[in-house]
């Protein structure tokens, strides 16, 4: 806890003098806060930008993209929230970036944050996790698709049809091992409450790496990488599916 307080204070000092670390956004956090507040976007997005370096699934995905994806290819994020991942990629040289989210306030914040960063990124309001358009090199869905009751097999087939021939899908997924945890049926925020006051779980899709790999093969993906590091609580993994 003490370590967290100290690193957060140090981060505030760094941001006040315009010094951001590699995985952070190069943006003044006071202006980020004002935009998120004024658009009425969920305050979660501010915390997620502030704590970006601690989000394992985000860091691994950004590192994987920088290592494997040329700067001029199309990267599409569904459930992009306030667009932090796409803004970070733009600040690292990516030029064809599109993000969608069902929340109009999140998209309004994303648009204003991209303007603040002086980056050109297409943001649109759209419900669902199937991207529009085609020839997508990387389809990203971070911290999002397990919140909606998708049929994974149909979902992967729809994604495949929108990817470039050498395209990839990257998402984090809740492992079915979560089913073994005693309170898995309840919203994690409510776990400390008496049982009759707990709301249902937010993690409505859970799939083991083996099941996902089988479904990906059926949908026409050739390989699946699932050994990248990422957040582990609740039990989850990051999957990269490749078309070729
Ligand atoms: C936890 S946030 C993650 C945002 C971003 N991907 C990130 O990693 O910072 C989840 C996002 O998914 C969006 N979302 C949830 N259900 C959705 C749906 N059915 N269609 C589109 N977006 C959805 C929410 O509005 C929210 O912005």
C-alpha cells in the first residue's frame, strides 16, 4: 500500500513536469481528468490511464504490437473506452487507428483526448465487439469481450472475415478456472457483502485456453499464442490468434 502511495505521488510529480514513462500516455493528467469529467465518461478510465503501467494485459499487448506490426497497418480496438490504447499507439508511430465503444461519453472523451494529443484517430460509437470494415491487421479487445454474452465460435468467424490475410486478433479472456472460485457467480466488487446483497458476476464469458484454441482452429486461425504475461486476477490470459 505504502509503495502504491509513493509511486502514485512520484507519478503526479513526473506528470506535472511533463515526464512520462514508456507505457504511460504522453498527456498532462490534469487535462485528462478534466476531459473525462466533462464528458461524463466512467471515472474507471481515468484510473486506468493513471495506472496504465500496472495493467499487464495492456503492456503485453502494446509490446507485442510494437515488436510485430508495421506502423502503417490498420489497428482496430473494439470496446476502446476513452481510447488510451490507441492514443499510446499513435504516440508510438501508428497511423491507421480506429476505435469503437457503445458508450457515447467514452467516445467523446476519446475524441477529445486524441485532439489533446494532436493525433488523428477514428473513434465511433458502436454496440458490440465485431469491428466494421475489413483488411484489419490487428483487432484488439482488451478488458471488454468477457462482459457480453458472446458466442465465441461465431465471434471468431465474424472477426476472421474482417482481417487482412496476415491479420491477428488479440484479447484477454477469463479462464474457465474462475468457475472454481467460491464467489465466482457474483460481481467482484460485491464479494464482501452478505450473499443476498450481491449482484451477478460481470464475467459472463469464461473459456479455457484449450477450448479457445479449438474454437480458433475451427474458425480458420492457424496459431494461438497464450503465454504472454498479463493480469492474473481473476484467472485470465492474453490470447493472440494468427491467420497465417
Ligand atoms: C473496462 S473498459 C476497457 C477499455 C479499453 N479497452 C481499455 O483497455 O482501457 C470496457 C469497455 O468496454 C465497453 N463495452 C462494454 N460492453 C460493450 C458492448 N456490448 N459493445 C461495445 N462496447 C462495450 C465499455 O463501454 C467500456 O468502455
